[in-house]
């Protein structure tokens, strides 16, 4: 009886391992054996849900005294940024022993379809910010930044993705700054947040190598 239980347990291990690899976009893969850095994405292509058009572009390396290196990558889909996604390869001696991050898996969006801005989406960023953040006393202006891929329920994970536009809304005196993500072609706001205020005030910053230096400072705006 014990032998049968052990056998079943061994058979189930690969399935348990795979289920724990990527859940709701959260990546936590610990390979049974270390793999070469250059082979990491190919080795775990299925686990990471890397469909056609998905790529990971190198952002930076963080090197620790222990010899551990964290290689950070951003996710793209057919050349577009996938909003707020990343992968970190935890490496030592040129081998990957863990993969963590936050990604969108198995993306399948036809970017050849016409995703035109509507009159609503063109006028929406400023109007949305005015209403949500109760701004009545300042004139606002908006600027289109780029098109991105985002989960329709961001910051939650639904597995339903959409093409969207990223806009930045600022006040005339640059005391307010907001980011607004609008789904196409629906013209619906998926996500918004307040960003760092452009205070641009003089201040003193303590640097690691050069001591105290005069710098331009900003204050953080609360998400209200």
C-alpha cells in the first residue's frame, strides 16, 4: 500500500511543479537542475506561456557580493510593452537557479485589426482625471505616450488582455501628474494612478561616493 502511495506521489510531482510555476501571472520557478542563461526562456517556454509574439528584453543586471546576479527583463508583445511586467533570472556562475516575476501568459491579440481611437478616448484622459481626483481649480493637459498590452482587470489578473493607450495628464503648473490607461477600441479606462509631483525644488541629497550634493527634489503625490 505504501509503495502504491509513493508511486502515485512521484507521478504527480511534475504536475504539482508545473502548477506552481506560474499562477495568475506570478512567476516562481525553481528548476530541479540549473540551466544556462541563454537557454532559460526556451527551457521554460511552456511554463511561462510564451506564445508567438512574446519576447523578453534585457533591462539591467544587479550583482551581489555573494556572486548572485539578478538579470531583469521586460516583457513585450509584437514590439509593444506589456504593462508593468518583468522577469528576473536568479543566476550564479552563469547558471539560472530560479525565475521570478510578473507576466501575462499566452497573449493572443490581433494587432492587424483596426484599433482606432474614438472621440471618447481622445477626450477621456483629462475628463476622467478631473472627475476621479476631484480637480476643479486647475487646468489640465494630456499627452499620448504609447500603446501597450494590459490585463483588462489590472492590477488584478483575469487572463483577458487588451490593446490600450497610455496617457499622461498634468496640470498647467506641473503640480499634478497622472497616468491613465485606456483600452482600445472601447475607450474605457482600465487603470489610472497619480505620479510624482513635479515640484522641482532645490534640496540636499546624500550620495554614496560624493557626500552631500545640491539636487532637484520632488514630493510624492498621494493617490487621491
